[in-house]
C-alpha cells in the first residue's frame, strides 16, 4: 500500500508541475519564434512534456484512488507507473534539447504499457 500512497503524492506533484510548465510556456507562446516556431521539434516536445505531466498525474491519481486487492502485482503496477510518470516528461525535455535522445522513449512507453496490461489483468 506504500507505493499506492506514492502514486497519490506523485499524481498531485505532476499536476502541479504540469500547471507550472503550462504557465511558463504560456508566457512565451505568442512569440512566433519561441523554441524555433510553432511546428519546431523543440516546441512540440516541450508541449508534449507539459501534457505528459498532466496526463500521467491524472493517471496516478486514478490508480491511487482505485481498488487495490492485496496481490503482488500492485507493487509492480505502481512502480512501473511511477517510473513512466517520472521518465516520460524527462525524455520529452531531453529529446527537445537533442533529437538523438528520442530512442529513450522506449523505456517510459514500455513501463506504461506494462502498467496498463498488469492493471487490466489484475482487474479480471
């Protein structure tokens, strides 16, 4: 149950980071040349990181608020969700900085897929 509490806390922290990052992006979005322009790779990846904060924050809150039968899978589900929630926005920022880092997306995506598969399996 300890990790589920971590999901709750992380969920709210990610939501706060999503709000802060959105506010910071909002200060400069009106500039046509901001991060290379609207369609530029860095700007798209930074926006994706902002959305990742919000979406994964909500997913952590939903998971933490849901039922958790006492099964060992819950620890793996919770840990994989925490891992993907922390690494996805980080990889977005790294890939925005240097496109060569895009290969790192495989790690948070696989962790998120594992989360979904195991959460579905444990709900049966």
